[in-house]
C-alpha cells in the first residue's frame, strides 16, 4: 500500500504507551518538504515492542543520578554566571509552564541573570497572553519580544498549511531559530530550552547529551533552506518576498558562529522534568493559569495553550500520522505514571482526532482560507496506508491503539 512522507508501511503500536511507529522524529524544520525524504519515525524495538520514548522515560526514572547531573549543571552555570549586571543566559519561551520553570529556577535557585525572549504565537489566546504577562510581571524577568512582520507571517502560515498541512510551522521556526541569533547579537553564549525532544520519541542516543545539535539551528547554504515547503528562490520569485523579509525565519548562518562559542542546552537533561510538576511550579511562582476549558482533541488543560493554531496543529498530526493530541498527552502521562495504559487507550478513543472547532473560523479568517479548502487539504494528506474512505462515514483509520480500526 502507498505510504506518504516516508512513513513506515506497517503500523505498530508501542506496548507501553499509545504511540505508534508513525510518530515523526524531529527534523530541522527548515528542511521540511512535502514528501519528507529521509524522515525518521519513532523506533519501536522489535524484540520488546517498546518505543524509544518509553525507554528514555524508564532510564530517567531509574538509571540517572540526578544529583550528579545537578553538579554538571552548576559547572556550566559557574562558567557563565555574570559577575556584573550583564545577562548570562537566554531562555526562549512564550510564558508556558516550561519556560516559566526554566527561567525561574535559573534566576532564583541558581542565581543566574536570564534574558527571556519571545517569538509570539501566531494567534495568542487571551489566557495564553495573560500567562505571558504574568511570567514577566509576577515571575519578574526582562523580556525581549520579537514581533514578526505580520504580512510575511500570515503568508508563510497559509503556505505551510497548503504545502505541508502544517499550521504551526512559522511558530516552530521562530521558537527554534530566534534564540541563537539573539544570543549572537547580544553576545550571550548560553541558551536554555526546557525539555529535549528525545523525551517524546527522538532516537535514544539524542538523550545522552545536554546540547542541542547544531544541525537543528544552523545552515551553510541558502539553497538548502525551505520555508512552508518552498525554496527561498521560489518564495522570492512567486510572492515578491525578499531575503530581508524572510531571513528572520532562517536558522543562524554557520559562519557567524565561527568566533562565537554558542551552547544551547536542555535543562531537562540536568533536572528531572515532569510536565505536571512544571505546571504546578508555574502556578505557584507566576500565577500560571490552565485553560478555562478542556482543549479540543485531548483531555488536558495546561499543555501548549497559548496559540489558537496549536489545536489545529494537533488535528493535522492526526490526519498525517494517525496520532492526535490525546495520543501525545496520554503517552507522556503514562510514562510519568499519571495514567495507566488502559486509561490512556480510553482517552484516545474518546478524544483523539476531535476537530478543534473553537478557533477554526478565526484561523481561516486570519489566513484567508475557505473552510472547505482546509478540509480538502486534509484529505489530500491522508496516507492510504493509514486511512480508508468508507464513503458512508467518511475517512476511518485502518489501525488504532484500541484495535478498532477498519483493518484491525
Ligand atoms: Zn511507548
């Protein structure tokens, strides 16, 4: 059967969580093109039936000496800690629980002087914006917010939906690429993100380092870059955009790091990072508030709630990979032992793939797309090995974690 995006042909679910081998591993977002050549997916050990993300969680729970890791962190911090009024590290974020936790402990527990930086969401939710303000005002941080060229942001967001069915790409590009550039400009060579992507299913080896690999935030040749699945030349020619319009979305040029020893760390390597605890910490220290209602497509209220487009993003992962937001949330909570596998499966059955109606009209208005066009695009991106068109009931998954798919 045909598969799209280089997906594994046979769908296999992990024995411990609710993810399958169709879960994409991170690729540098600026290399993302429609067919995802060479893309890798969650590895599931053929002998044990357990995925890399579950293995990483197990290691985290049993095999890591967290006291030793904290000592390693102190070494890094002592090397960079400012002795005067200068900033000594950068924490990127938009005021979600993870950036609150990272910046707060760096400043108040470890005596660092972080500059927080923000690439704002595409469409802020009002409670998300409030959380952002509270981070700065109650948490007490200097913040540099980079407001994007709205016209370019909107066009690229629309194109990334049309070309990649990826509504969130412009946000991800900025979230990953802005920090290295600001670090370089302000000469602050230490950047902290919260968790490593390995927590959620990148190759297990990625978990053995605190450092973000520079292939994820640098480029050598502009010919290798893609935005919204388009080459830069195409965007210039077709839409009259200039390099000046586009370059803020690029990663940093490799050669500008030649004389700048940039270190991008994951704090989650050094301290045990549990999303639910990050949430409680953010509530306590910066009056972080969960969403006042359940997030469509899942059961949770406090994960990634500051961008209206995020809900649609997870709907598109359901279309492309058969895994919606509940699959991601429940798997993570199963690994942290807040849910058992059966509870996770029931939640998937109840909520996964639920269409995010709440902000849909507003998003379509923002990018000036007809609603039917969006649904047509979704069908265009359904890989035949995952979906079957039943005509009567529309598209159905062939395989689910509950084994109630059309072909299970
Ligand atoms: Zn798993």
